[in-house]
């Protein structure tokens, strides 16, 4: 929707245009010239996959080449007046399914008479007080800084549960990449779900690289049912984390509810990441779905480590 809004803004407004957005997906495309690579490669990304949302990107890039348009990124929900207004308008539109346009500051956000719908959403007393909760159903905002979400294969696909050469190679590679990213983004924060396998290897790599680690847990104490050695390792890493975010207060009662909690956690990652680093061999389908979701949000800022190539 942020991409569609950008296209509409350029189509609607003549002359020089400066677009401010909290979407790294939109801003980084032009700031870092992703679009030039897409055109040169025939609309495939660096991973040699078709560029997502080409139906929107293609006309947008064509207009961008013809117009004087600049882009600026602003952190969402950080006190920026216009970003907050845009967010409240988006929530209102989603709630009422009614559009609105204008050149001046809106004075009646969420007003039923203004939009032809119920007085709910961001314009209600509760919604106006918290656009964070409206955007993120968990109510948990991302940590401050440049958020690098990490993930990947579980132990069976990276050499097993015990220490092994494959896992050691992955961890060393993760340390190198995270340390390099810290040089580019001094405010780098690594976010890990702390699952067995690549998530814990990446968490350890962040600590080795002296980068703040934030553990984002789908529910409380996911290691409670793990073997003693795995629980001990988990506890040692979490104890060194800069912060721990728990997305729901209750431990799931069934496997289906646990799967739902994990999906919500992954959705939180996608919403709040600035970049992602995933250990993936290209074959695991559920992990591939996660990678594609990240790609839709982040574009080329999804970095893949193929364990078979280490």
C-alpha cells in the first residue's frame, strides 16, 4: 500500500516532489538505486528472483525517470507529525473503506460524517491515542536503531543439534557479516527469535560482534520443553540480550495455536525489519515463504547465506 500510495502521489502532483515515507522498501529503492539493477537484469533481483510488485514498480520507476522526485525516510511512530497523520489516515481508510484527498491538514480524522463510515479506528479516542497498536496488533514497537532480523534453518538442516562443522562455519560467516554491517550502520540492532538452529547462531554471532541483541519471542519461555543442554544455552544467550520482547502473554495450548503464534512473530519481523539475514539453502518451503515476505517489504535488503556453499 505504501508503494501504491507513492505511485498515486507522483501521478496526482505536478512539478518537483519530495516524498517522505517510513517505508524502507520504497525509499531505499531510489536512495540505493535498486531500480537500476532491476532494469539491467530484466526485472529480477540479486537473488535472481522476479521483482515483487512489478505492476506497481514499473510505472513508478518510469515516472521517476521523467520527473524531479526526491525521497526521504522517516522512522515510523517516532513523533513525526505528518507520519502520524498518514498512519491515522491509513487506519481510517482500512476501517471505513472510504478514500479522501486534500491539500490541507485534516481536522476530523476518524469522523464518521467526513468519510461516510463508523466512528472507529484511528479517529476514535483509543485509536487516536495509539497509532502503534493500530499498525502492529502486538502493540510492541521495534527497538531503536537499524533493525537486522536474522533467521534460518533449524538444526536438522545445519548439521544437527550438537556442535558441528557446518554450524561453526555458519556462525563464523554470520559474525563477519554482522560486524561488516555494524560499520555501515553504527546503530545496528540484531533481532532474533531465539529458535534452535540459525536463530541462536545469529544471536551468538551478534554478541561476538559486539552488536546489541534483542530477543523477540512468540510466547513466554519457548525453551521450557527443550532438553537441559539446549535450555542452558538459550538462557545464557538471553541473559546477555539488550532486551527481550514477548509478543503474547500466554503459552499456546495446542500445536495449531503455537503455529499461529510463530506466524504472528514472523509477521512482526517483516513489519519491523530494516534488513534481514537468513540462512537458507533455497529448498525449505516454509522458510522460503518467510524469505519472500521479507523481500516484499525490504526489496534487496534481504541477505541469504546458503549453508551448502560454505
